[in-house]
C-alpha cells in the first residue's frame, strides 16, 4: 500500500507492484473525478467505479484502461432524479 501525489493535483492511494499501480486502489483527478477499483500494470482492469463531479457513475468492468464488458451507468438530473442503464462495452 502506498500513496503518490502529483504536482498537478492528481493522487493515487492503493497497491503497487514494481513501481506501478497494481491491485486495488483509488485515483483522484484535480477536477474531482474519482476511480475506485482494480489496476493491472498501471491501467484500470477488472471491476471499478468511476465517478464524475456532476454525479454520473460507471460501475463495471475495465480492461487495459478502458471501459469493457458489463456495466451500470447512472445519470443524475438537475431535479435530483437518477436513471440507470445496463451497458456492454467492447
């Protein structure tokens, strides 16, 4: 386990292997986007949850740093309502 913070405001807290993000971790960008999930060789891979500051959420599979496989994508409206859809990427 370890934490790395970049000068531009990004940060990663989680597992490492040979200097790369590998295993479970949490990555936050300076614009407040957040990814919590699995990494393999510095890339999102396996199950993860990606959250945008506007309330959108992607919960699902990743492969080689990209959304891949089954997932649930949630969109929140300005009125506070939300709608979710199941999607397949890749």
